[in-house]
C-alpha cells in the first residue's frame, strides 16, 4: 500500500507500485531480484556527493550505477516469456499480452 500523510509519502512493507503485469517467479528469481535491487541502493550510497538528479542524468550517471541497473533490468526481463527481447517493441508486446490475459474475463 502507498499513500501520503501531509506531504510525506508512506509505504507499507508490501508491493506499492505495480505498474505492469509481472509473472509468477521462483523463490530463486525473487532472491536474485532483491539482491540486484539492493546492489543498486548500495551503489547509489557510494556517491554521496551526487544528488539523485545528478546520478540519473544520462550524461553524468556513474558507470557502476549504470551497470547495477543493467544487471537489475536484465534480471527483470529474464522473468518474462520471450526473453531476451529483440527490442523495446518486443518487450511492450509481451507486457500488453500479459495485461490482456490478466484483465480478460475468465
């Protein structure tokens, strides 16, 4: 759950944002994703002199942070049928098919 109290965002321990269909995954996959996500946070913490805007400026993004995100992105992609995707259009096609399946009447 997610919400706001005054101007502060609050998150529960559960999944807050689920903006795209995500397939069922194994415990091993879930663990790998958690480790890769933690690595992104650890890598960001290694750049205390930079703001988030500076870290995520495509022209100034630290190489280690870019690599940590590449690893995480690849792990997320590997959870979907059709991996590896030829391009963004193939990835979107997969997502839309999963969304159609998820929202179809049974």
